[in-house]
């Protein structure tokens, strides 16, 4: 008889404790039930239902087109696959920028309709008021500074952010502001490693890096990138742990060949 072991769920509080104990936080994106189950079982601490679904699931060039409804659908799928991990859901472009009323309404919809545990939004000082209101309503918020992909048309490029002194100073100020507004963690994307270290040390809440060096309190990658499903995305910060693109291509090609030749199904594979 198997004894059902109680799963200790990861909470925002767990992440704070991990930071103070010097334990690194592992975070990955997920967009569906099947992968969420595997990642949860593998011990990933935080699953981000990223608006990167716009790119990797829907085939858009940017994260801008994805809607709140799409994000809710992906989050519902992920939540059903999770026993232990903390699920963070991105507020998509347009669902929080215009004012804090809309931001709060979007966050409430995500929490009510998905069963997710928290939301993430991009930006510093300009979204602090929205963060305060969402946190005040009892919804945990993860911040996101540095390269903020929803602002791609403002930046005009996906290059490293905050290399200039002025932008670095603003980022440091924004990080403290987000902490003060009530964020439980902050993603730092594509900024110099020395700056990420400085910011991480200045905060009591954990930082999660992506292309921000190894001195952040945790790391996040997009699942399609680290599993090598995407073959055409090779930034310096990405480590590919598998080459699923070629493996899947080979397996499916083999299946097609077997069907065409009449080899599949064989006698053992029929009733």
C-alpha cells in the first residue's frame, strides 16, 4: 500500500525563506497541463504562465497581442497540473497599463478564474500604484524590471538594458519602490550581472534572473528555449538542456515512414 506523502506547497513565504537561507529558486514557464505536471514533479519551485505564450504557443513576433482571456485559459491548464509549485500568471499587455482600476480588475479575474496563486506585471514607478492596489486586495504580485518585453516597441530592440548609468540608477530605485509597494519577488531580465547582484543584495525580497548573471536569488527560462524546442533562439544567457526539436523531428519522421510503409501498426499493435 502506498503511503500518500503530504506535499509541501511552495508559497510566497517559502521564497522569502529560501532567499534568507541562501537557497536558489528554480522557475520555469509553463502553458499547459502536461508540461506543468512534469515540471512540478521535477521540483521546479515556481511555474510562470508567461505572456511568452504569445510567441511560443501562438506564433506571434511579440508578447503584445495575447489577451487576458488567452492568459486565463493557459493558467487554468497549468494549475490543474500542479501539486507543489507556486503558479504566477502574467498580466498581458493592455490589461493593467491604463489605470489601477483596470489593473486590479484584471488581477482579480485571473485569481478567480484560474486558481493561480499570484500575478506578474512589468514596470517600475509607473505601475507602483497598481501594484499597491492589487496587493491591498490580497493578491500577491511579482515585479519585472530590466528588459520588459511588452515595451518592445518603446525600446525598439531586445538588447541588454541598464548599461547606462541613468537607466541603472532608475532600475535600482524602481526595485526598492516595487518592494515597498508590496511585491513578493522581482524578475530581472537582461541586465548586467554586477547590477543584478547589487539590486539583489539591496532587497529583502528575492530576485529571479533571466540573462542577469548568477547572483540573483533564482533563475527563470522559457521552457521551449531550455528544452530546445525552439531552434532559432540562441541568446548568450540560454543553456539548452535538451534538443527536443531534432528528437521530435526524428521520431515523427520515423512514424510517418512506418505508416507509409505499412509497418505500423503491426500484428501486436492491433485487436
